[in-house]
C-alpha cells in the first residue's frame, strides 16, 4: 500500500489533491503504516546499546525531518492531520500513534532521570510533552517554512532543550 505515498509524493510534495481519487482510509492508513514502520525500525536499530539521554537524542533525531525522506514523512503526517480532523477513525489512529511515541519518549526520559542524567525535580510527563511539541512543531515548520527549520536549526533546537533538562552527568 506504500505505492499511494509514492504516487502522492511525485513532484516533491504531499498535498490533499494527490489523494483525491483514492479511498481516504486506504491512503491514510498506508501512509501512516509506511511512516510508522520506517521510523520505528530506524529508532530501534540506532538506539541499540544506548541508554538515557543518548538514546533519547537518537529517538528525537530520527523523528525530526532532517533529510528528504523524513521531510516527506512530515508532509504525510501534516496531510494526515488535516484528513483526521473530519474523520473519527483517522483521529483514533493518530491518537494511537501519538500515545505510542509518547510512551517511547517517556520511557527514555524516565530512564535518563533514573540514571541521574536529567534533573530529578523535573516531571517526566512535562518533559515528554515538551519533546512531543518540539517534534510536531519542528515537523510542521519544516513542511511550511523549510528555510526556517533547516536540519542544523532543528538539531540545535533539540540540543538546547536536552541541555536544559540535563543534570550534566
């Protein structure tokens, strides 16, 4: 089903008009499955053997649109959000994905806290929320304003946030 995403990405952009002749649920699920499968696999491979903030940074870097492939994934994600606004089943799918990524981030934040890498007085839920907003915000900005959300700026923003939560250990 990934061919929907390939077809939609012809011309270097993913917009609703690319999907107009295809069944909404098929397109959306295919694109979400493609994106989620690729992202999840990359995260698990790259975090192998890493703990705490090191693993958290890798997870975050993999989630940000730092290259053409991940920018395409961000375009698919933004398009999916717009489709999900008026479609309850798609909203539920988005909520499931949000919760899955939340759990990954929360686990890594809590792990870093237990290792003494994150300030102990910080609330893991608050830190996780900030990281979720960072990924979603930078992804949206990269899609809409690519010159303002360069890979270098995205990485610097992430490193700034991680630096503020780090206890320095």
